[in-house]
C-alpha cells in the first residue's frame, strides 16, 4: 500500500536549526532541516520503542515549502555550561538510588565546567513552512499503514501532541495545522538558493532506533527552487552518511 502525503503548516516566532559543525555559538541554517521537520511529526504522533518492544514506523519527510523568506535575528543568552542529565540519571534520582545534583548557574566556585556563560545565537524569526511527510511502517507493521495515517490525522486535526513541537530549540515552540487534501494553500516564497550540504538527520533511519542508539549523521545537498525543497528518500544515493565513529561521508 502506497503511503499518503501528510501535510502540516507550521509557524512560530523564533527558530534555530543549528549547523552541526558549530559546537558553541549557534548559527541557524536559513531553513528548517528534514531532521527538525521529522521531530515535529514525531511530537504529534509516533510509536517509539518501549520496554523492549520495536518501534512501529518512522516518518519520511518528502518536501518542505518555505512560505516566508529567511530572516535572521541575533540573540545573546545566558546558558549553563553543563549538559542536562541523562534519562538513566533522572530515573536514578526518581527512585532514590542517587541524590539529585543541580545544574549550577551561580555559586559553582572555581570549577570551570560549571556555572553560566553568555553565548551568541543567530536565530530565524517569523518562520512559516508547509511540510510534507509519509509514514513508513517497519517490518511486521505494514498492514497497519491506514490505521497509523488515520490516527495521525485525528490527532493533528484536533491539535493534539505528545509534547509541544519546537523549531530546533525547545524554547522556540512550533504551532501546527493539518492541511486537508485539495485545500487551497498559500503559494510558497518565490526564491531560489543553493544551500550546500545540510544536515539530513542525526540518527540511522534505515532501522528502528532505541534511546541508546549512537549518533549517525547524514547530509544532503539542499536546493531551494521556487521556495520548495525536495527531500530525497533516506535510502537515496543523494544522501551522504557519516559512520558513527566519524569516518568519511559515503553514499
């Protein structure tokens, strides 16, 4: 059974789709990445691995329509230097196995790894996109294609989500609306651009992942033609993959 196109119009005041090569200062791509777009669909409806069970499907982004031209905004923010605790650590705190450890913004003494620091962010403002995606069931769940699609459409039409979708950073919420087939839509931004290599995804989409799956970066050549980005399938030779241990990009 051929998957059906699931269309969302998404918008927000701020967005930051950080380039992976920039480790400290955040500088956003001019448009949303397929990875961030997939995250929005996952926030509305997904079937992740739980208690050893297999994930049932994944989202494949097929097209991105840019409805507003990119517009940058420089922000300077106070951020803590430490990373947030892992899921395992949080569970250990919840069960009382270990004592909770705070993230210090002030009062960290002379420890250079703690405390806060100012960082620059080149974000986007007033973003709006129309996203196209398909549900791709994993083996053993392909007979549930129609059920998955119907459940997603019910949730999206009612504004339901598992968690608030966001544009790159959780403090930049994304609002969404389901677009019905045949509906009249705003024309995309009339612009062309060759954005070079862009992040496709940070995980291996060729198989079901888990909460402990290693990072598996993939890239693709992003071209905006008349405000539209055609996203190749993950299995396409147009997608470059970098091995988890950091080898050279390969097709």
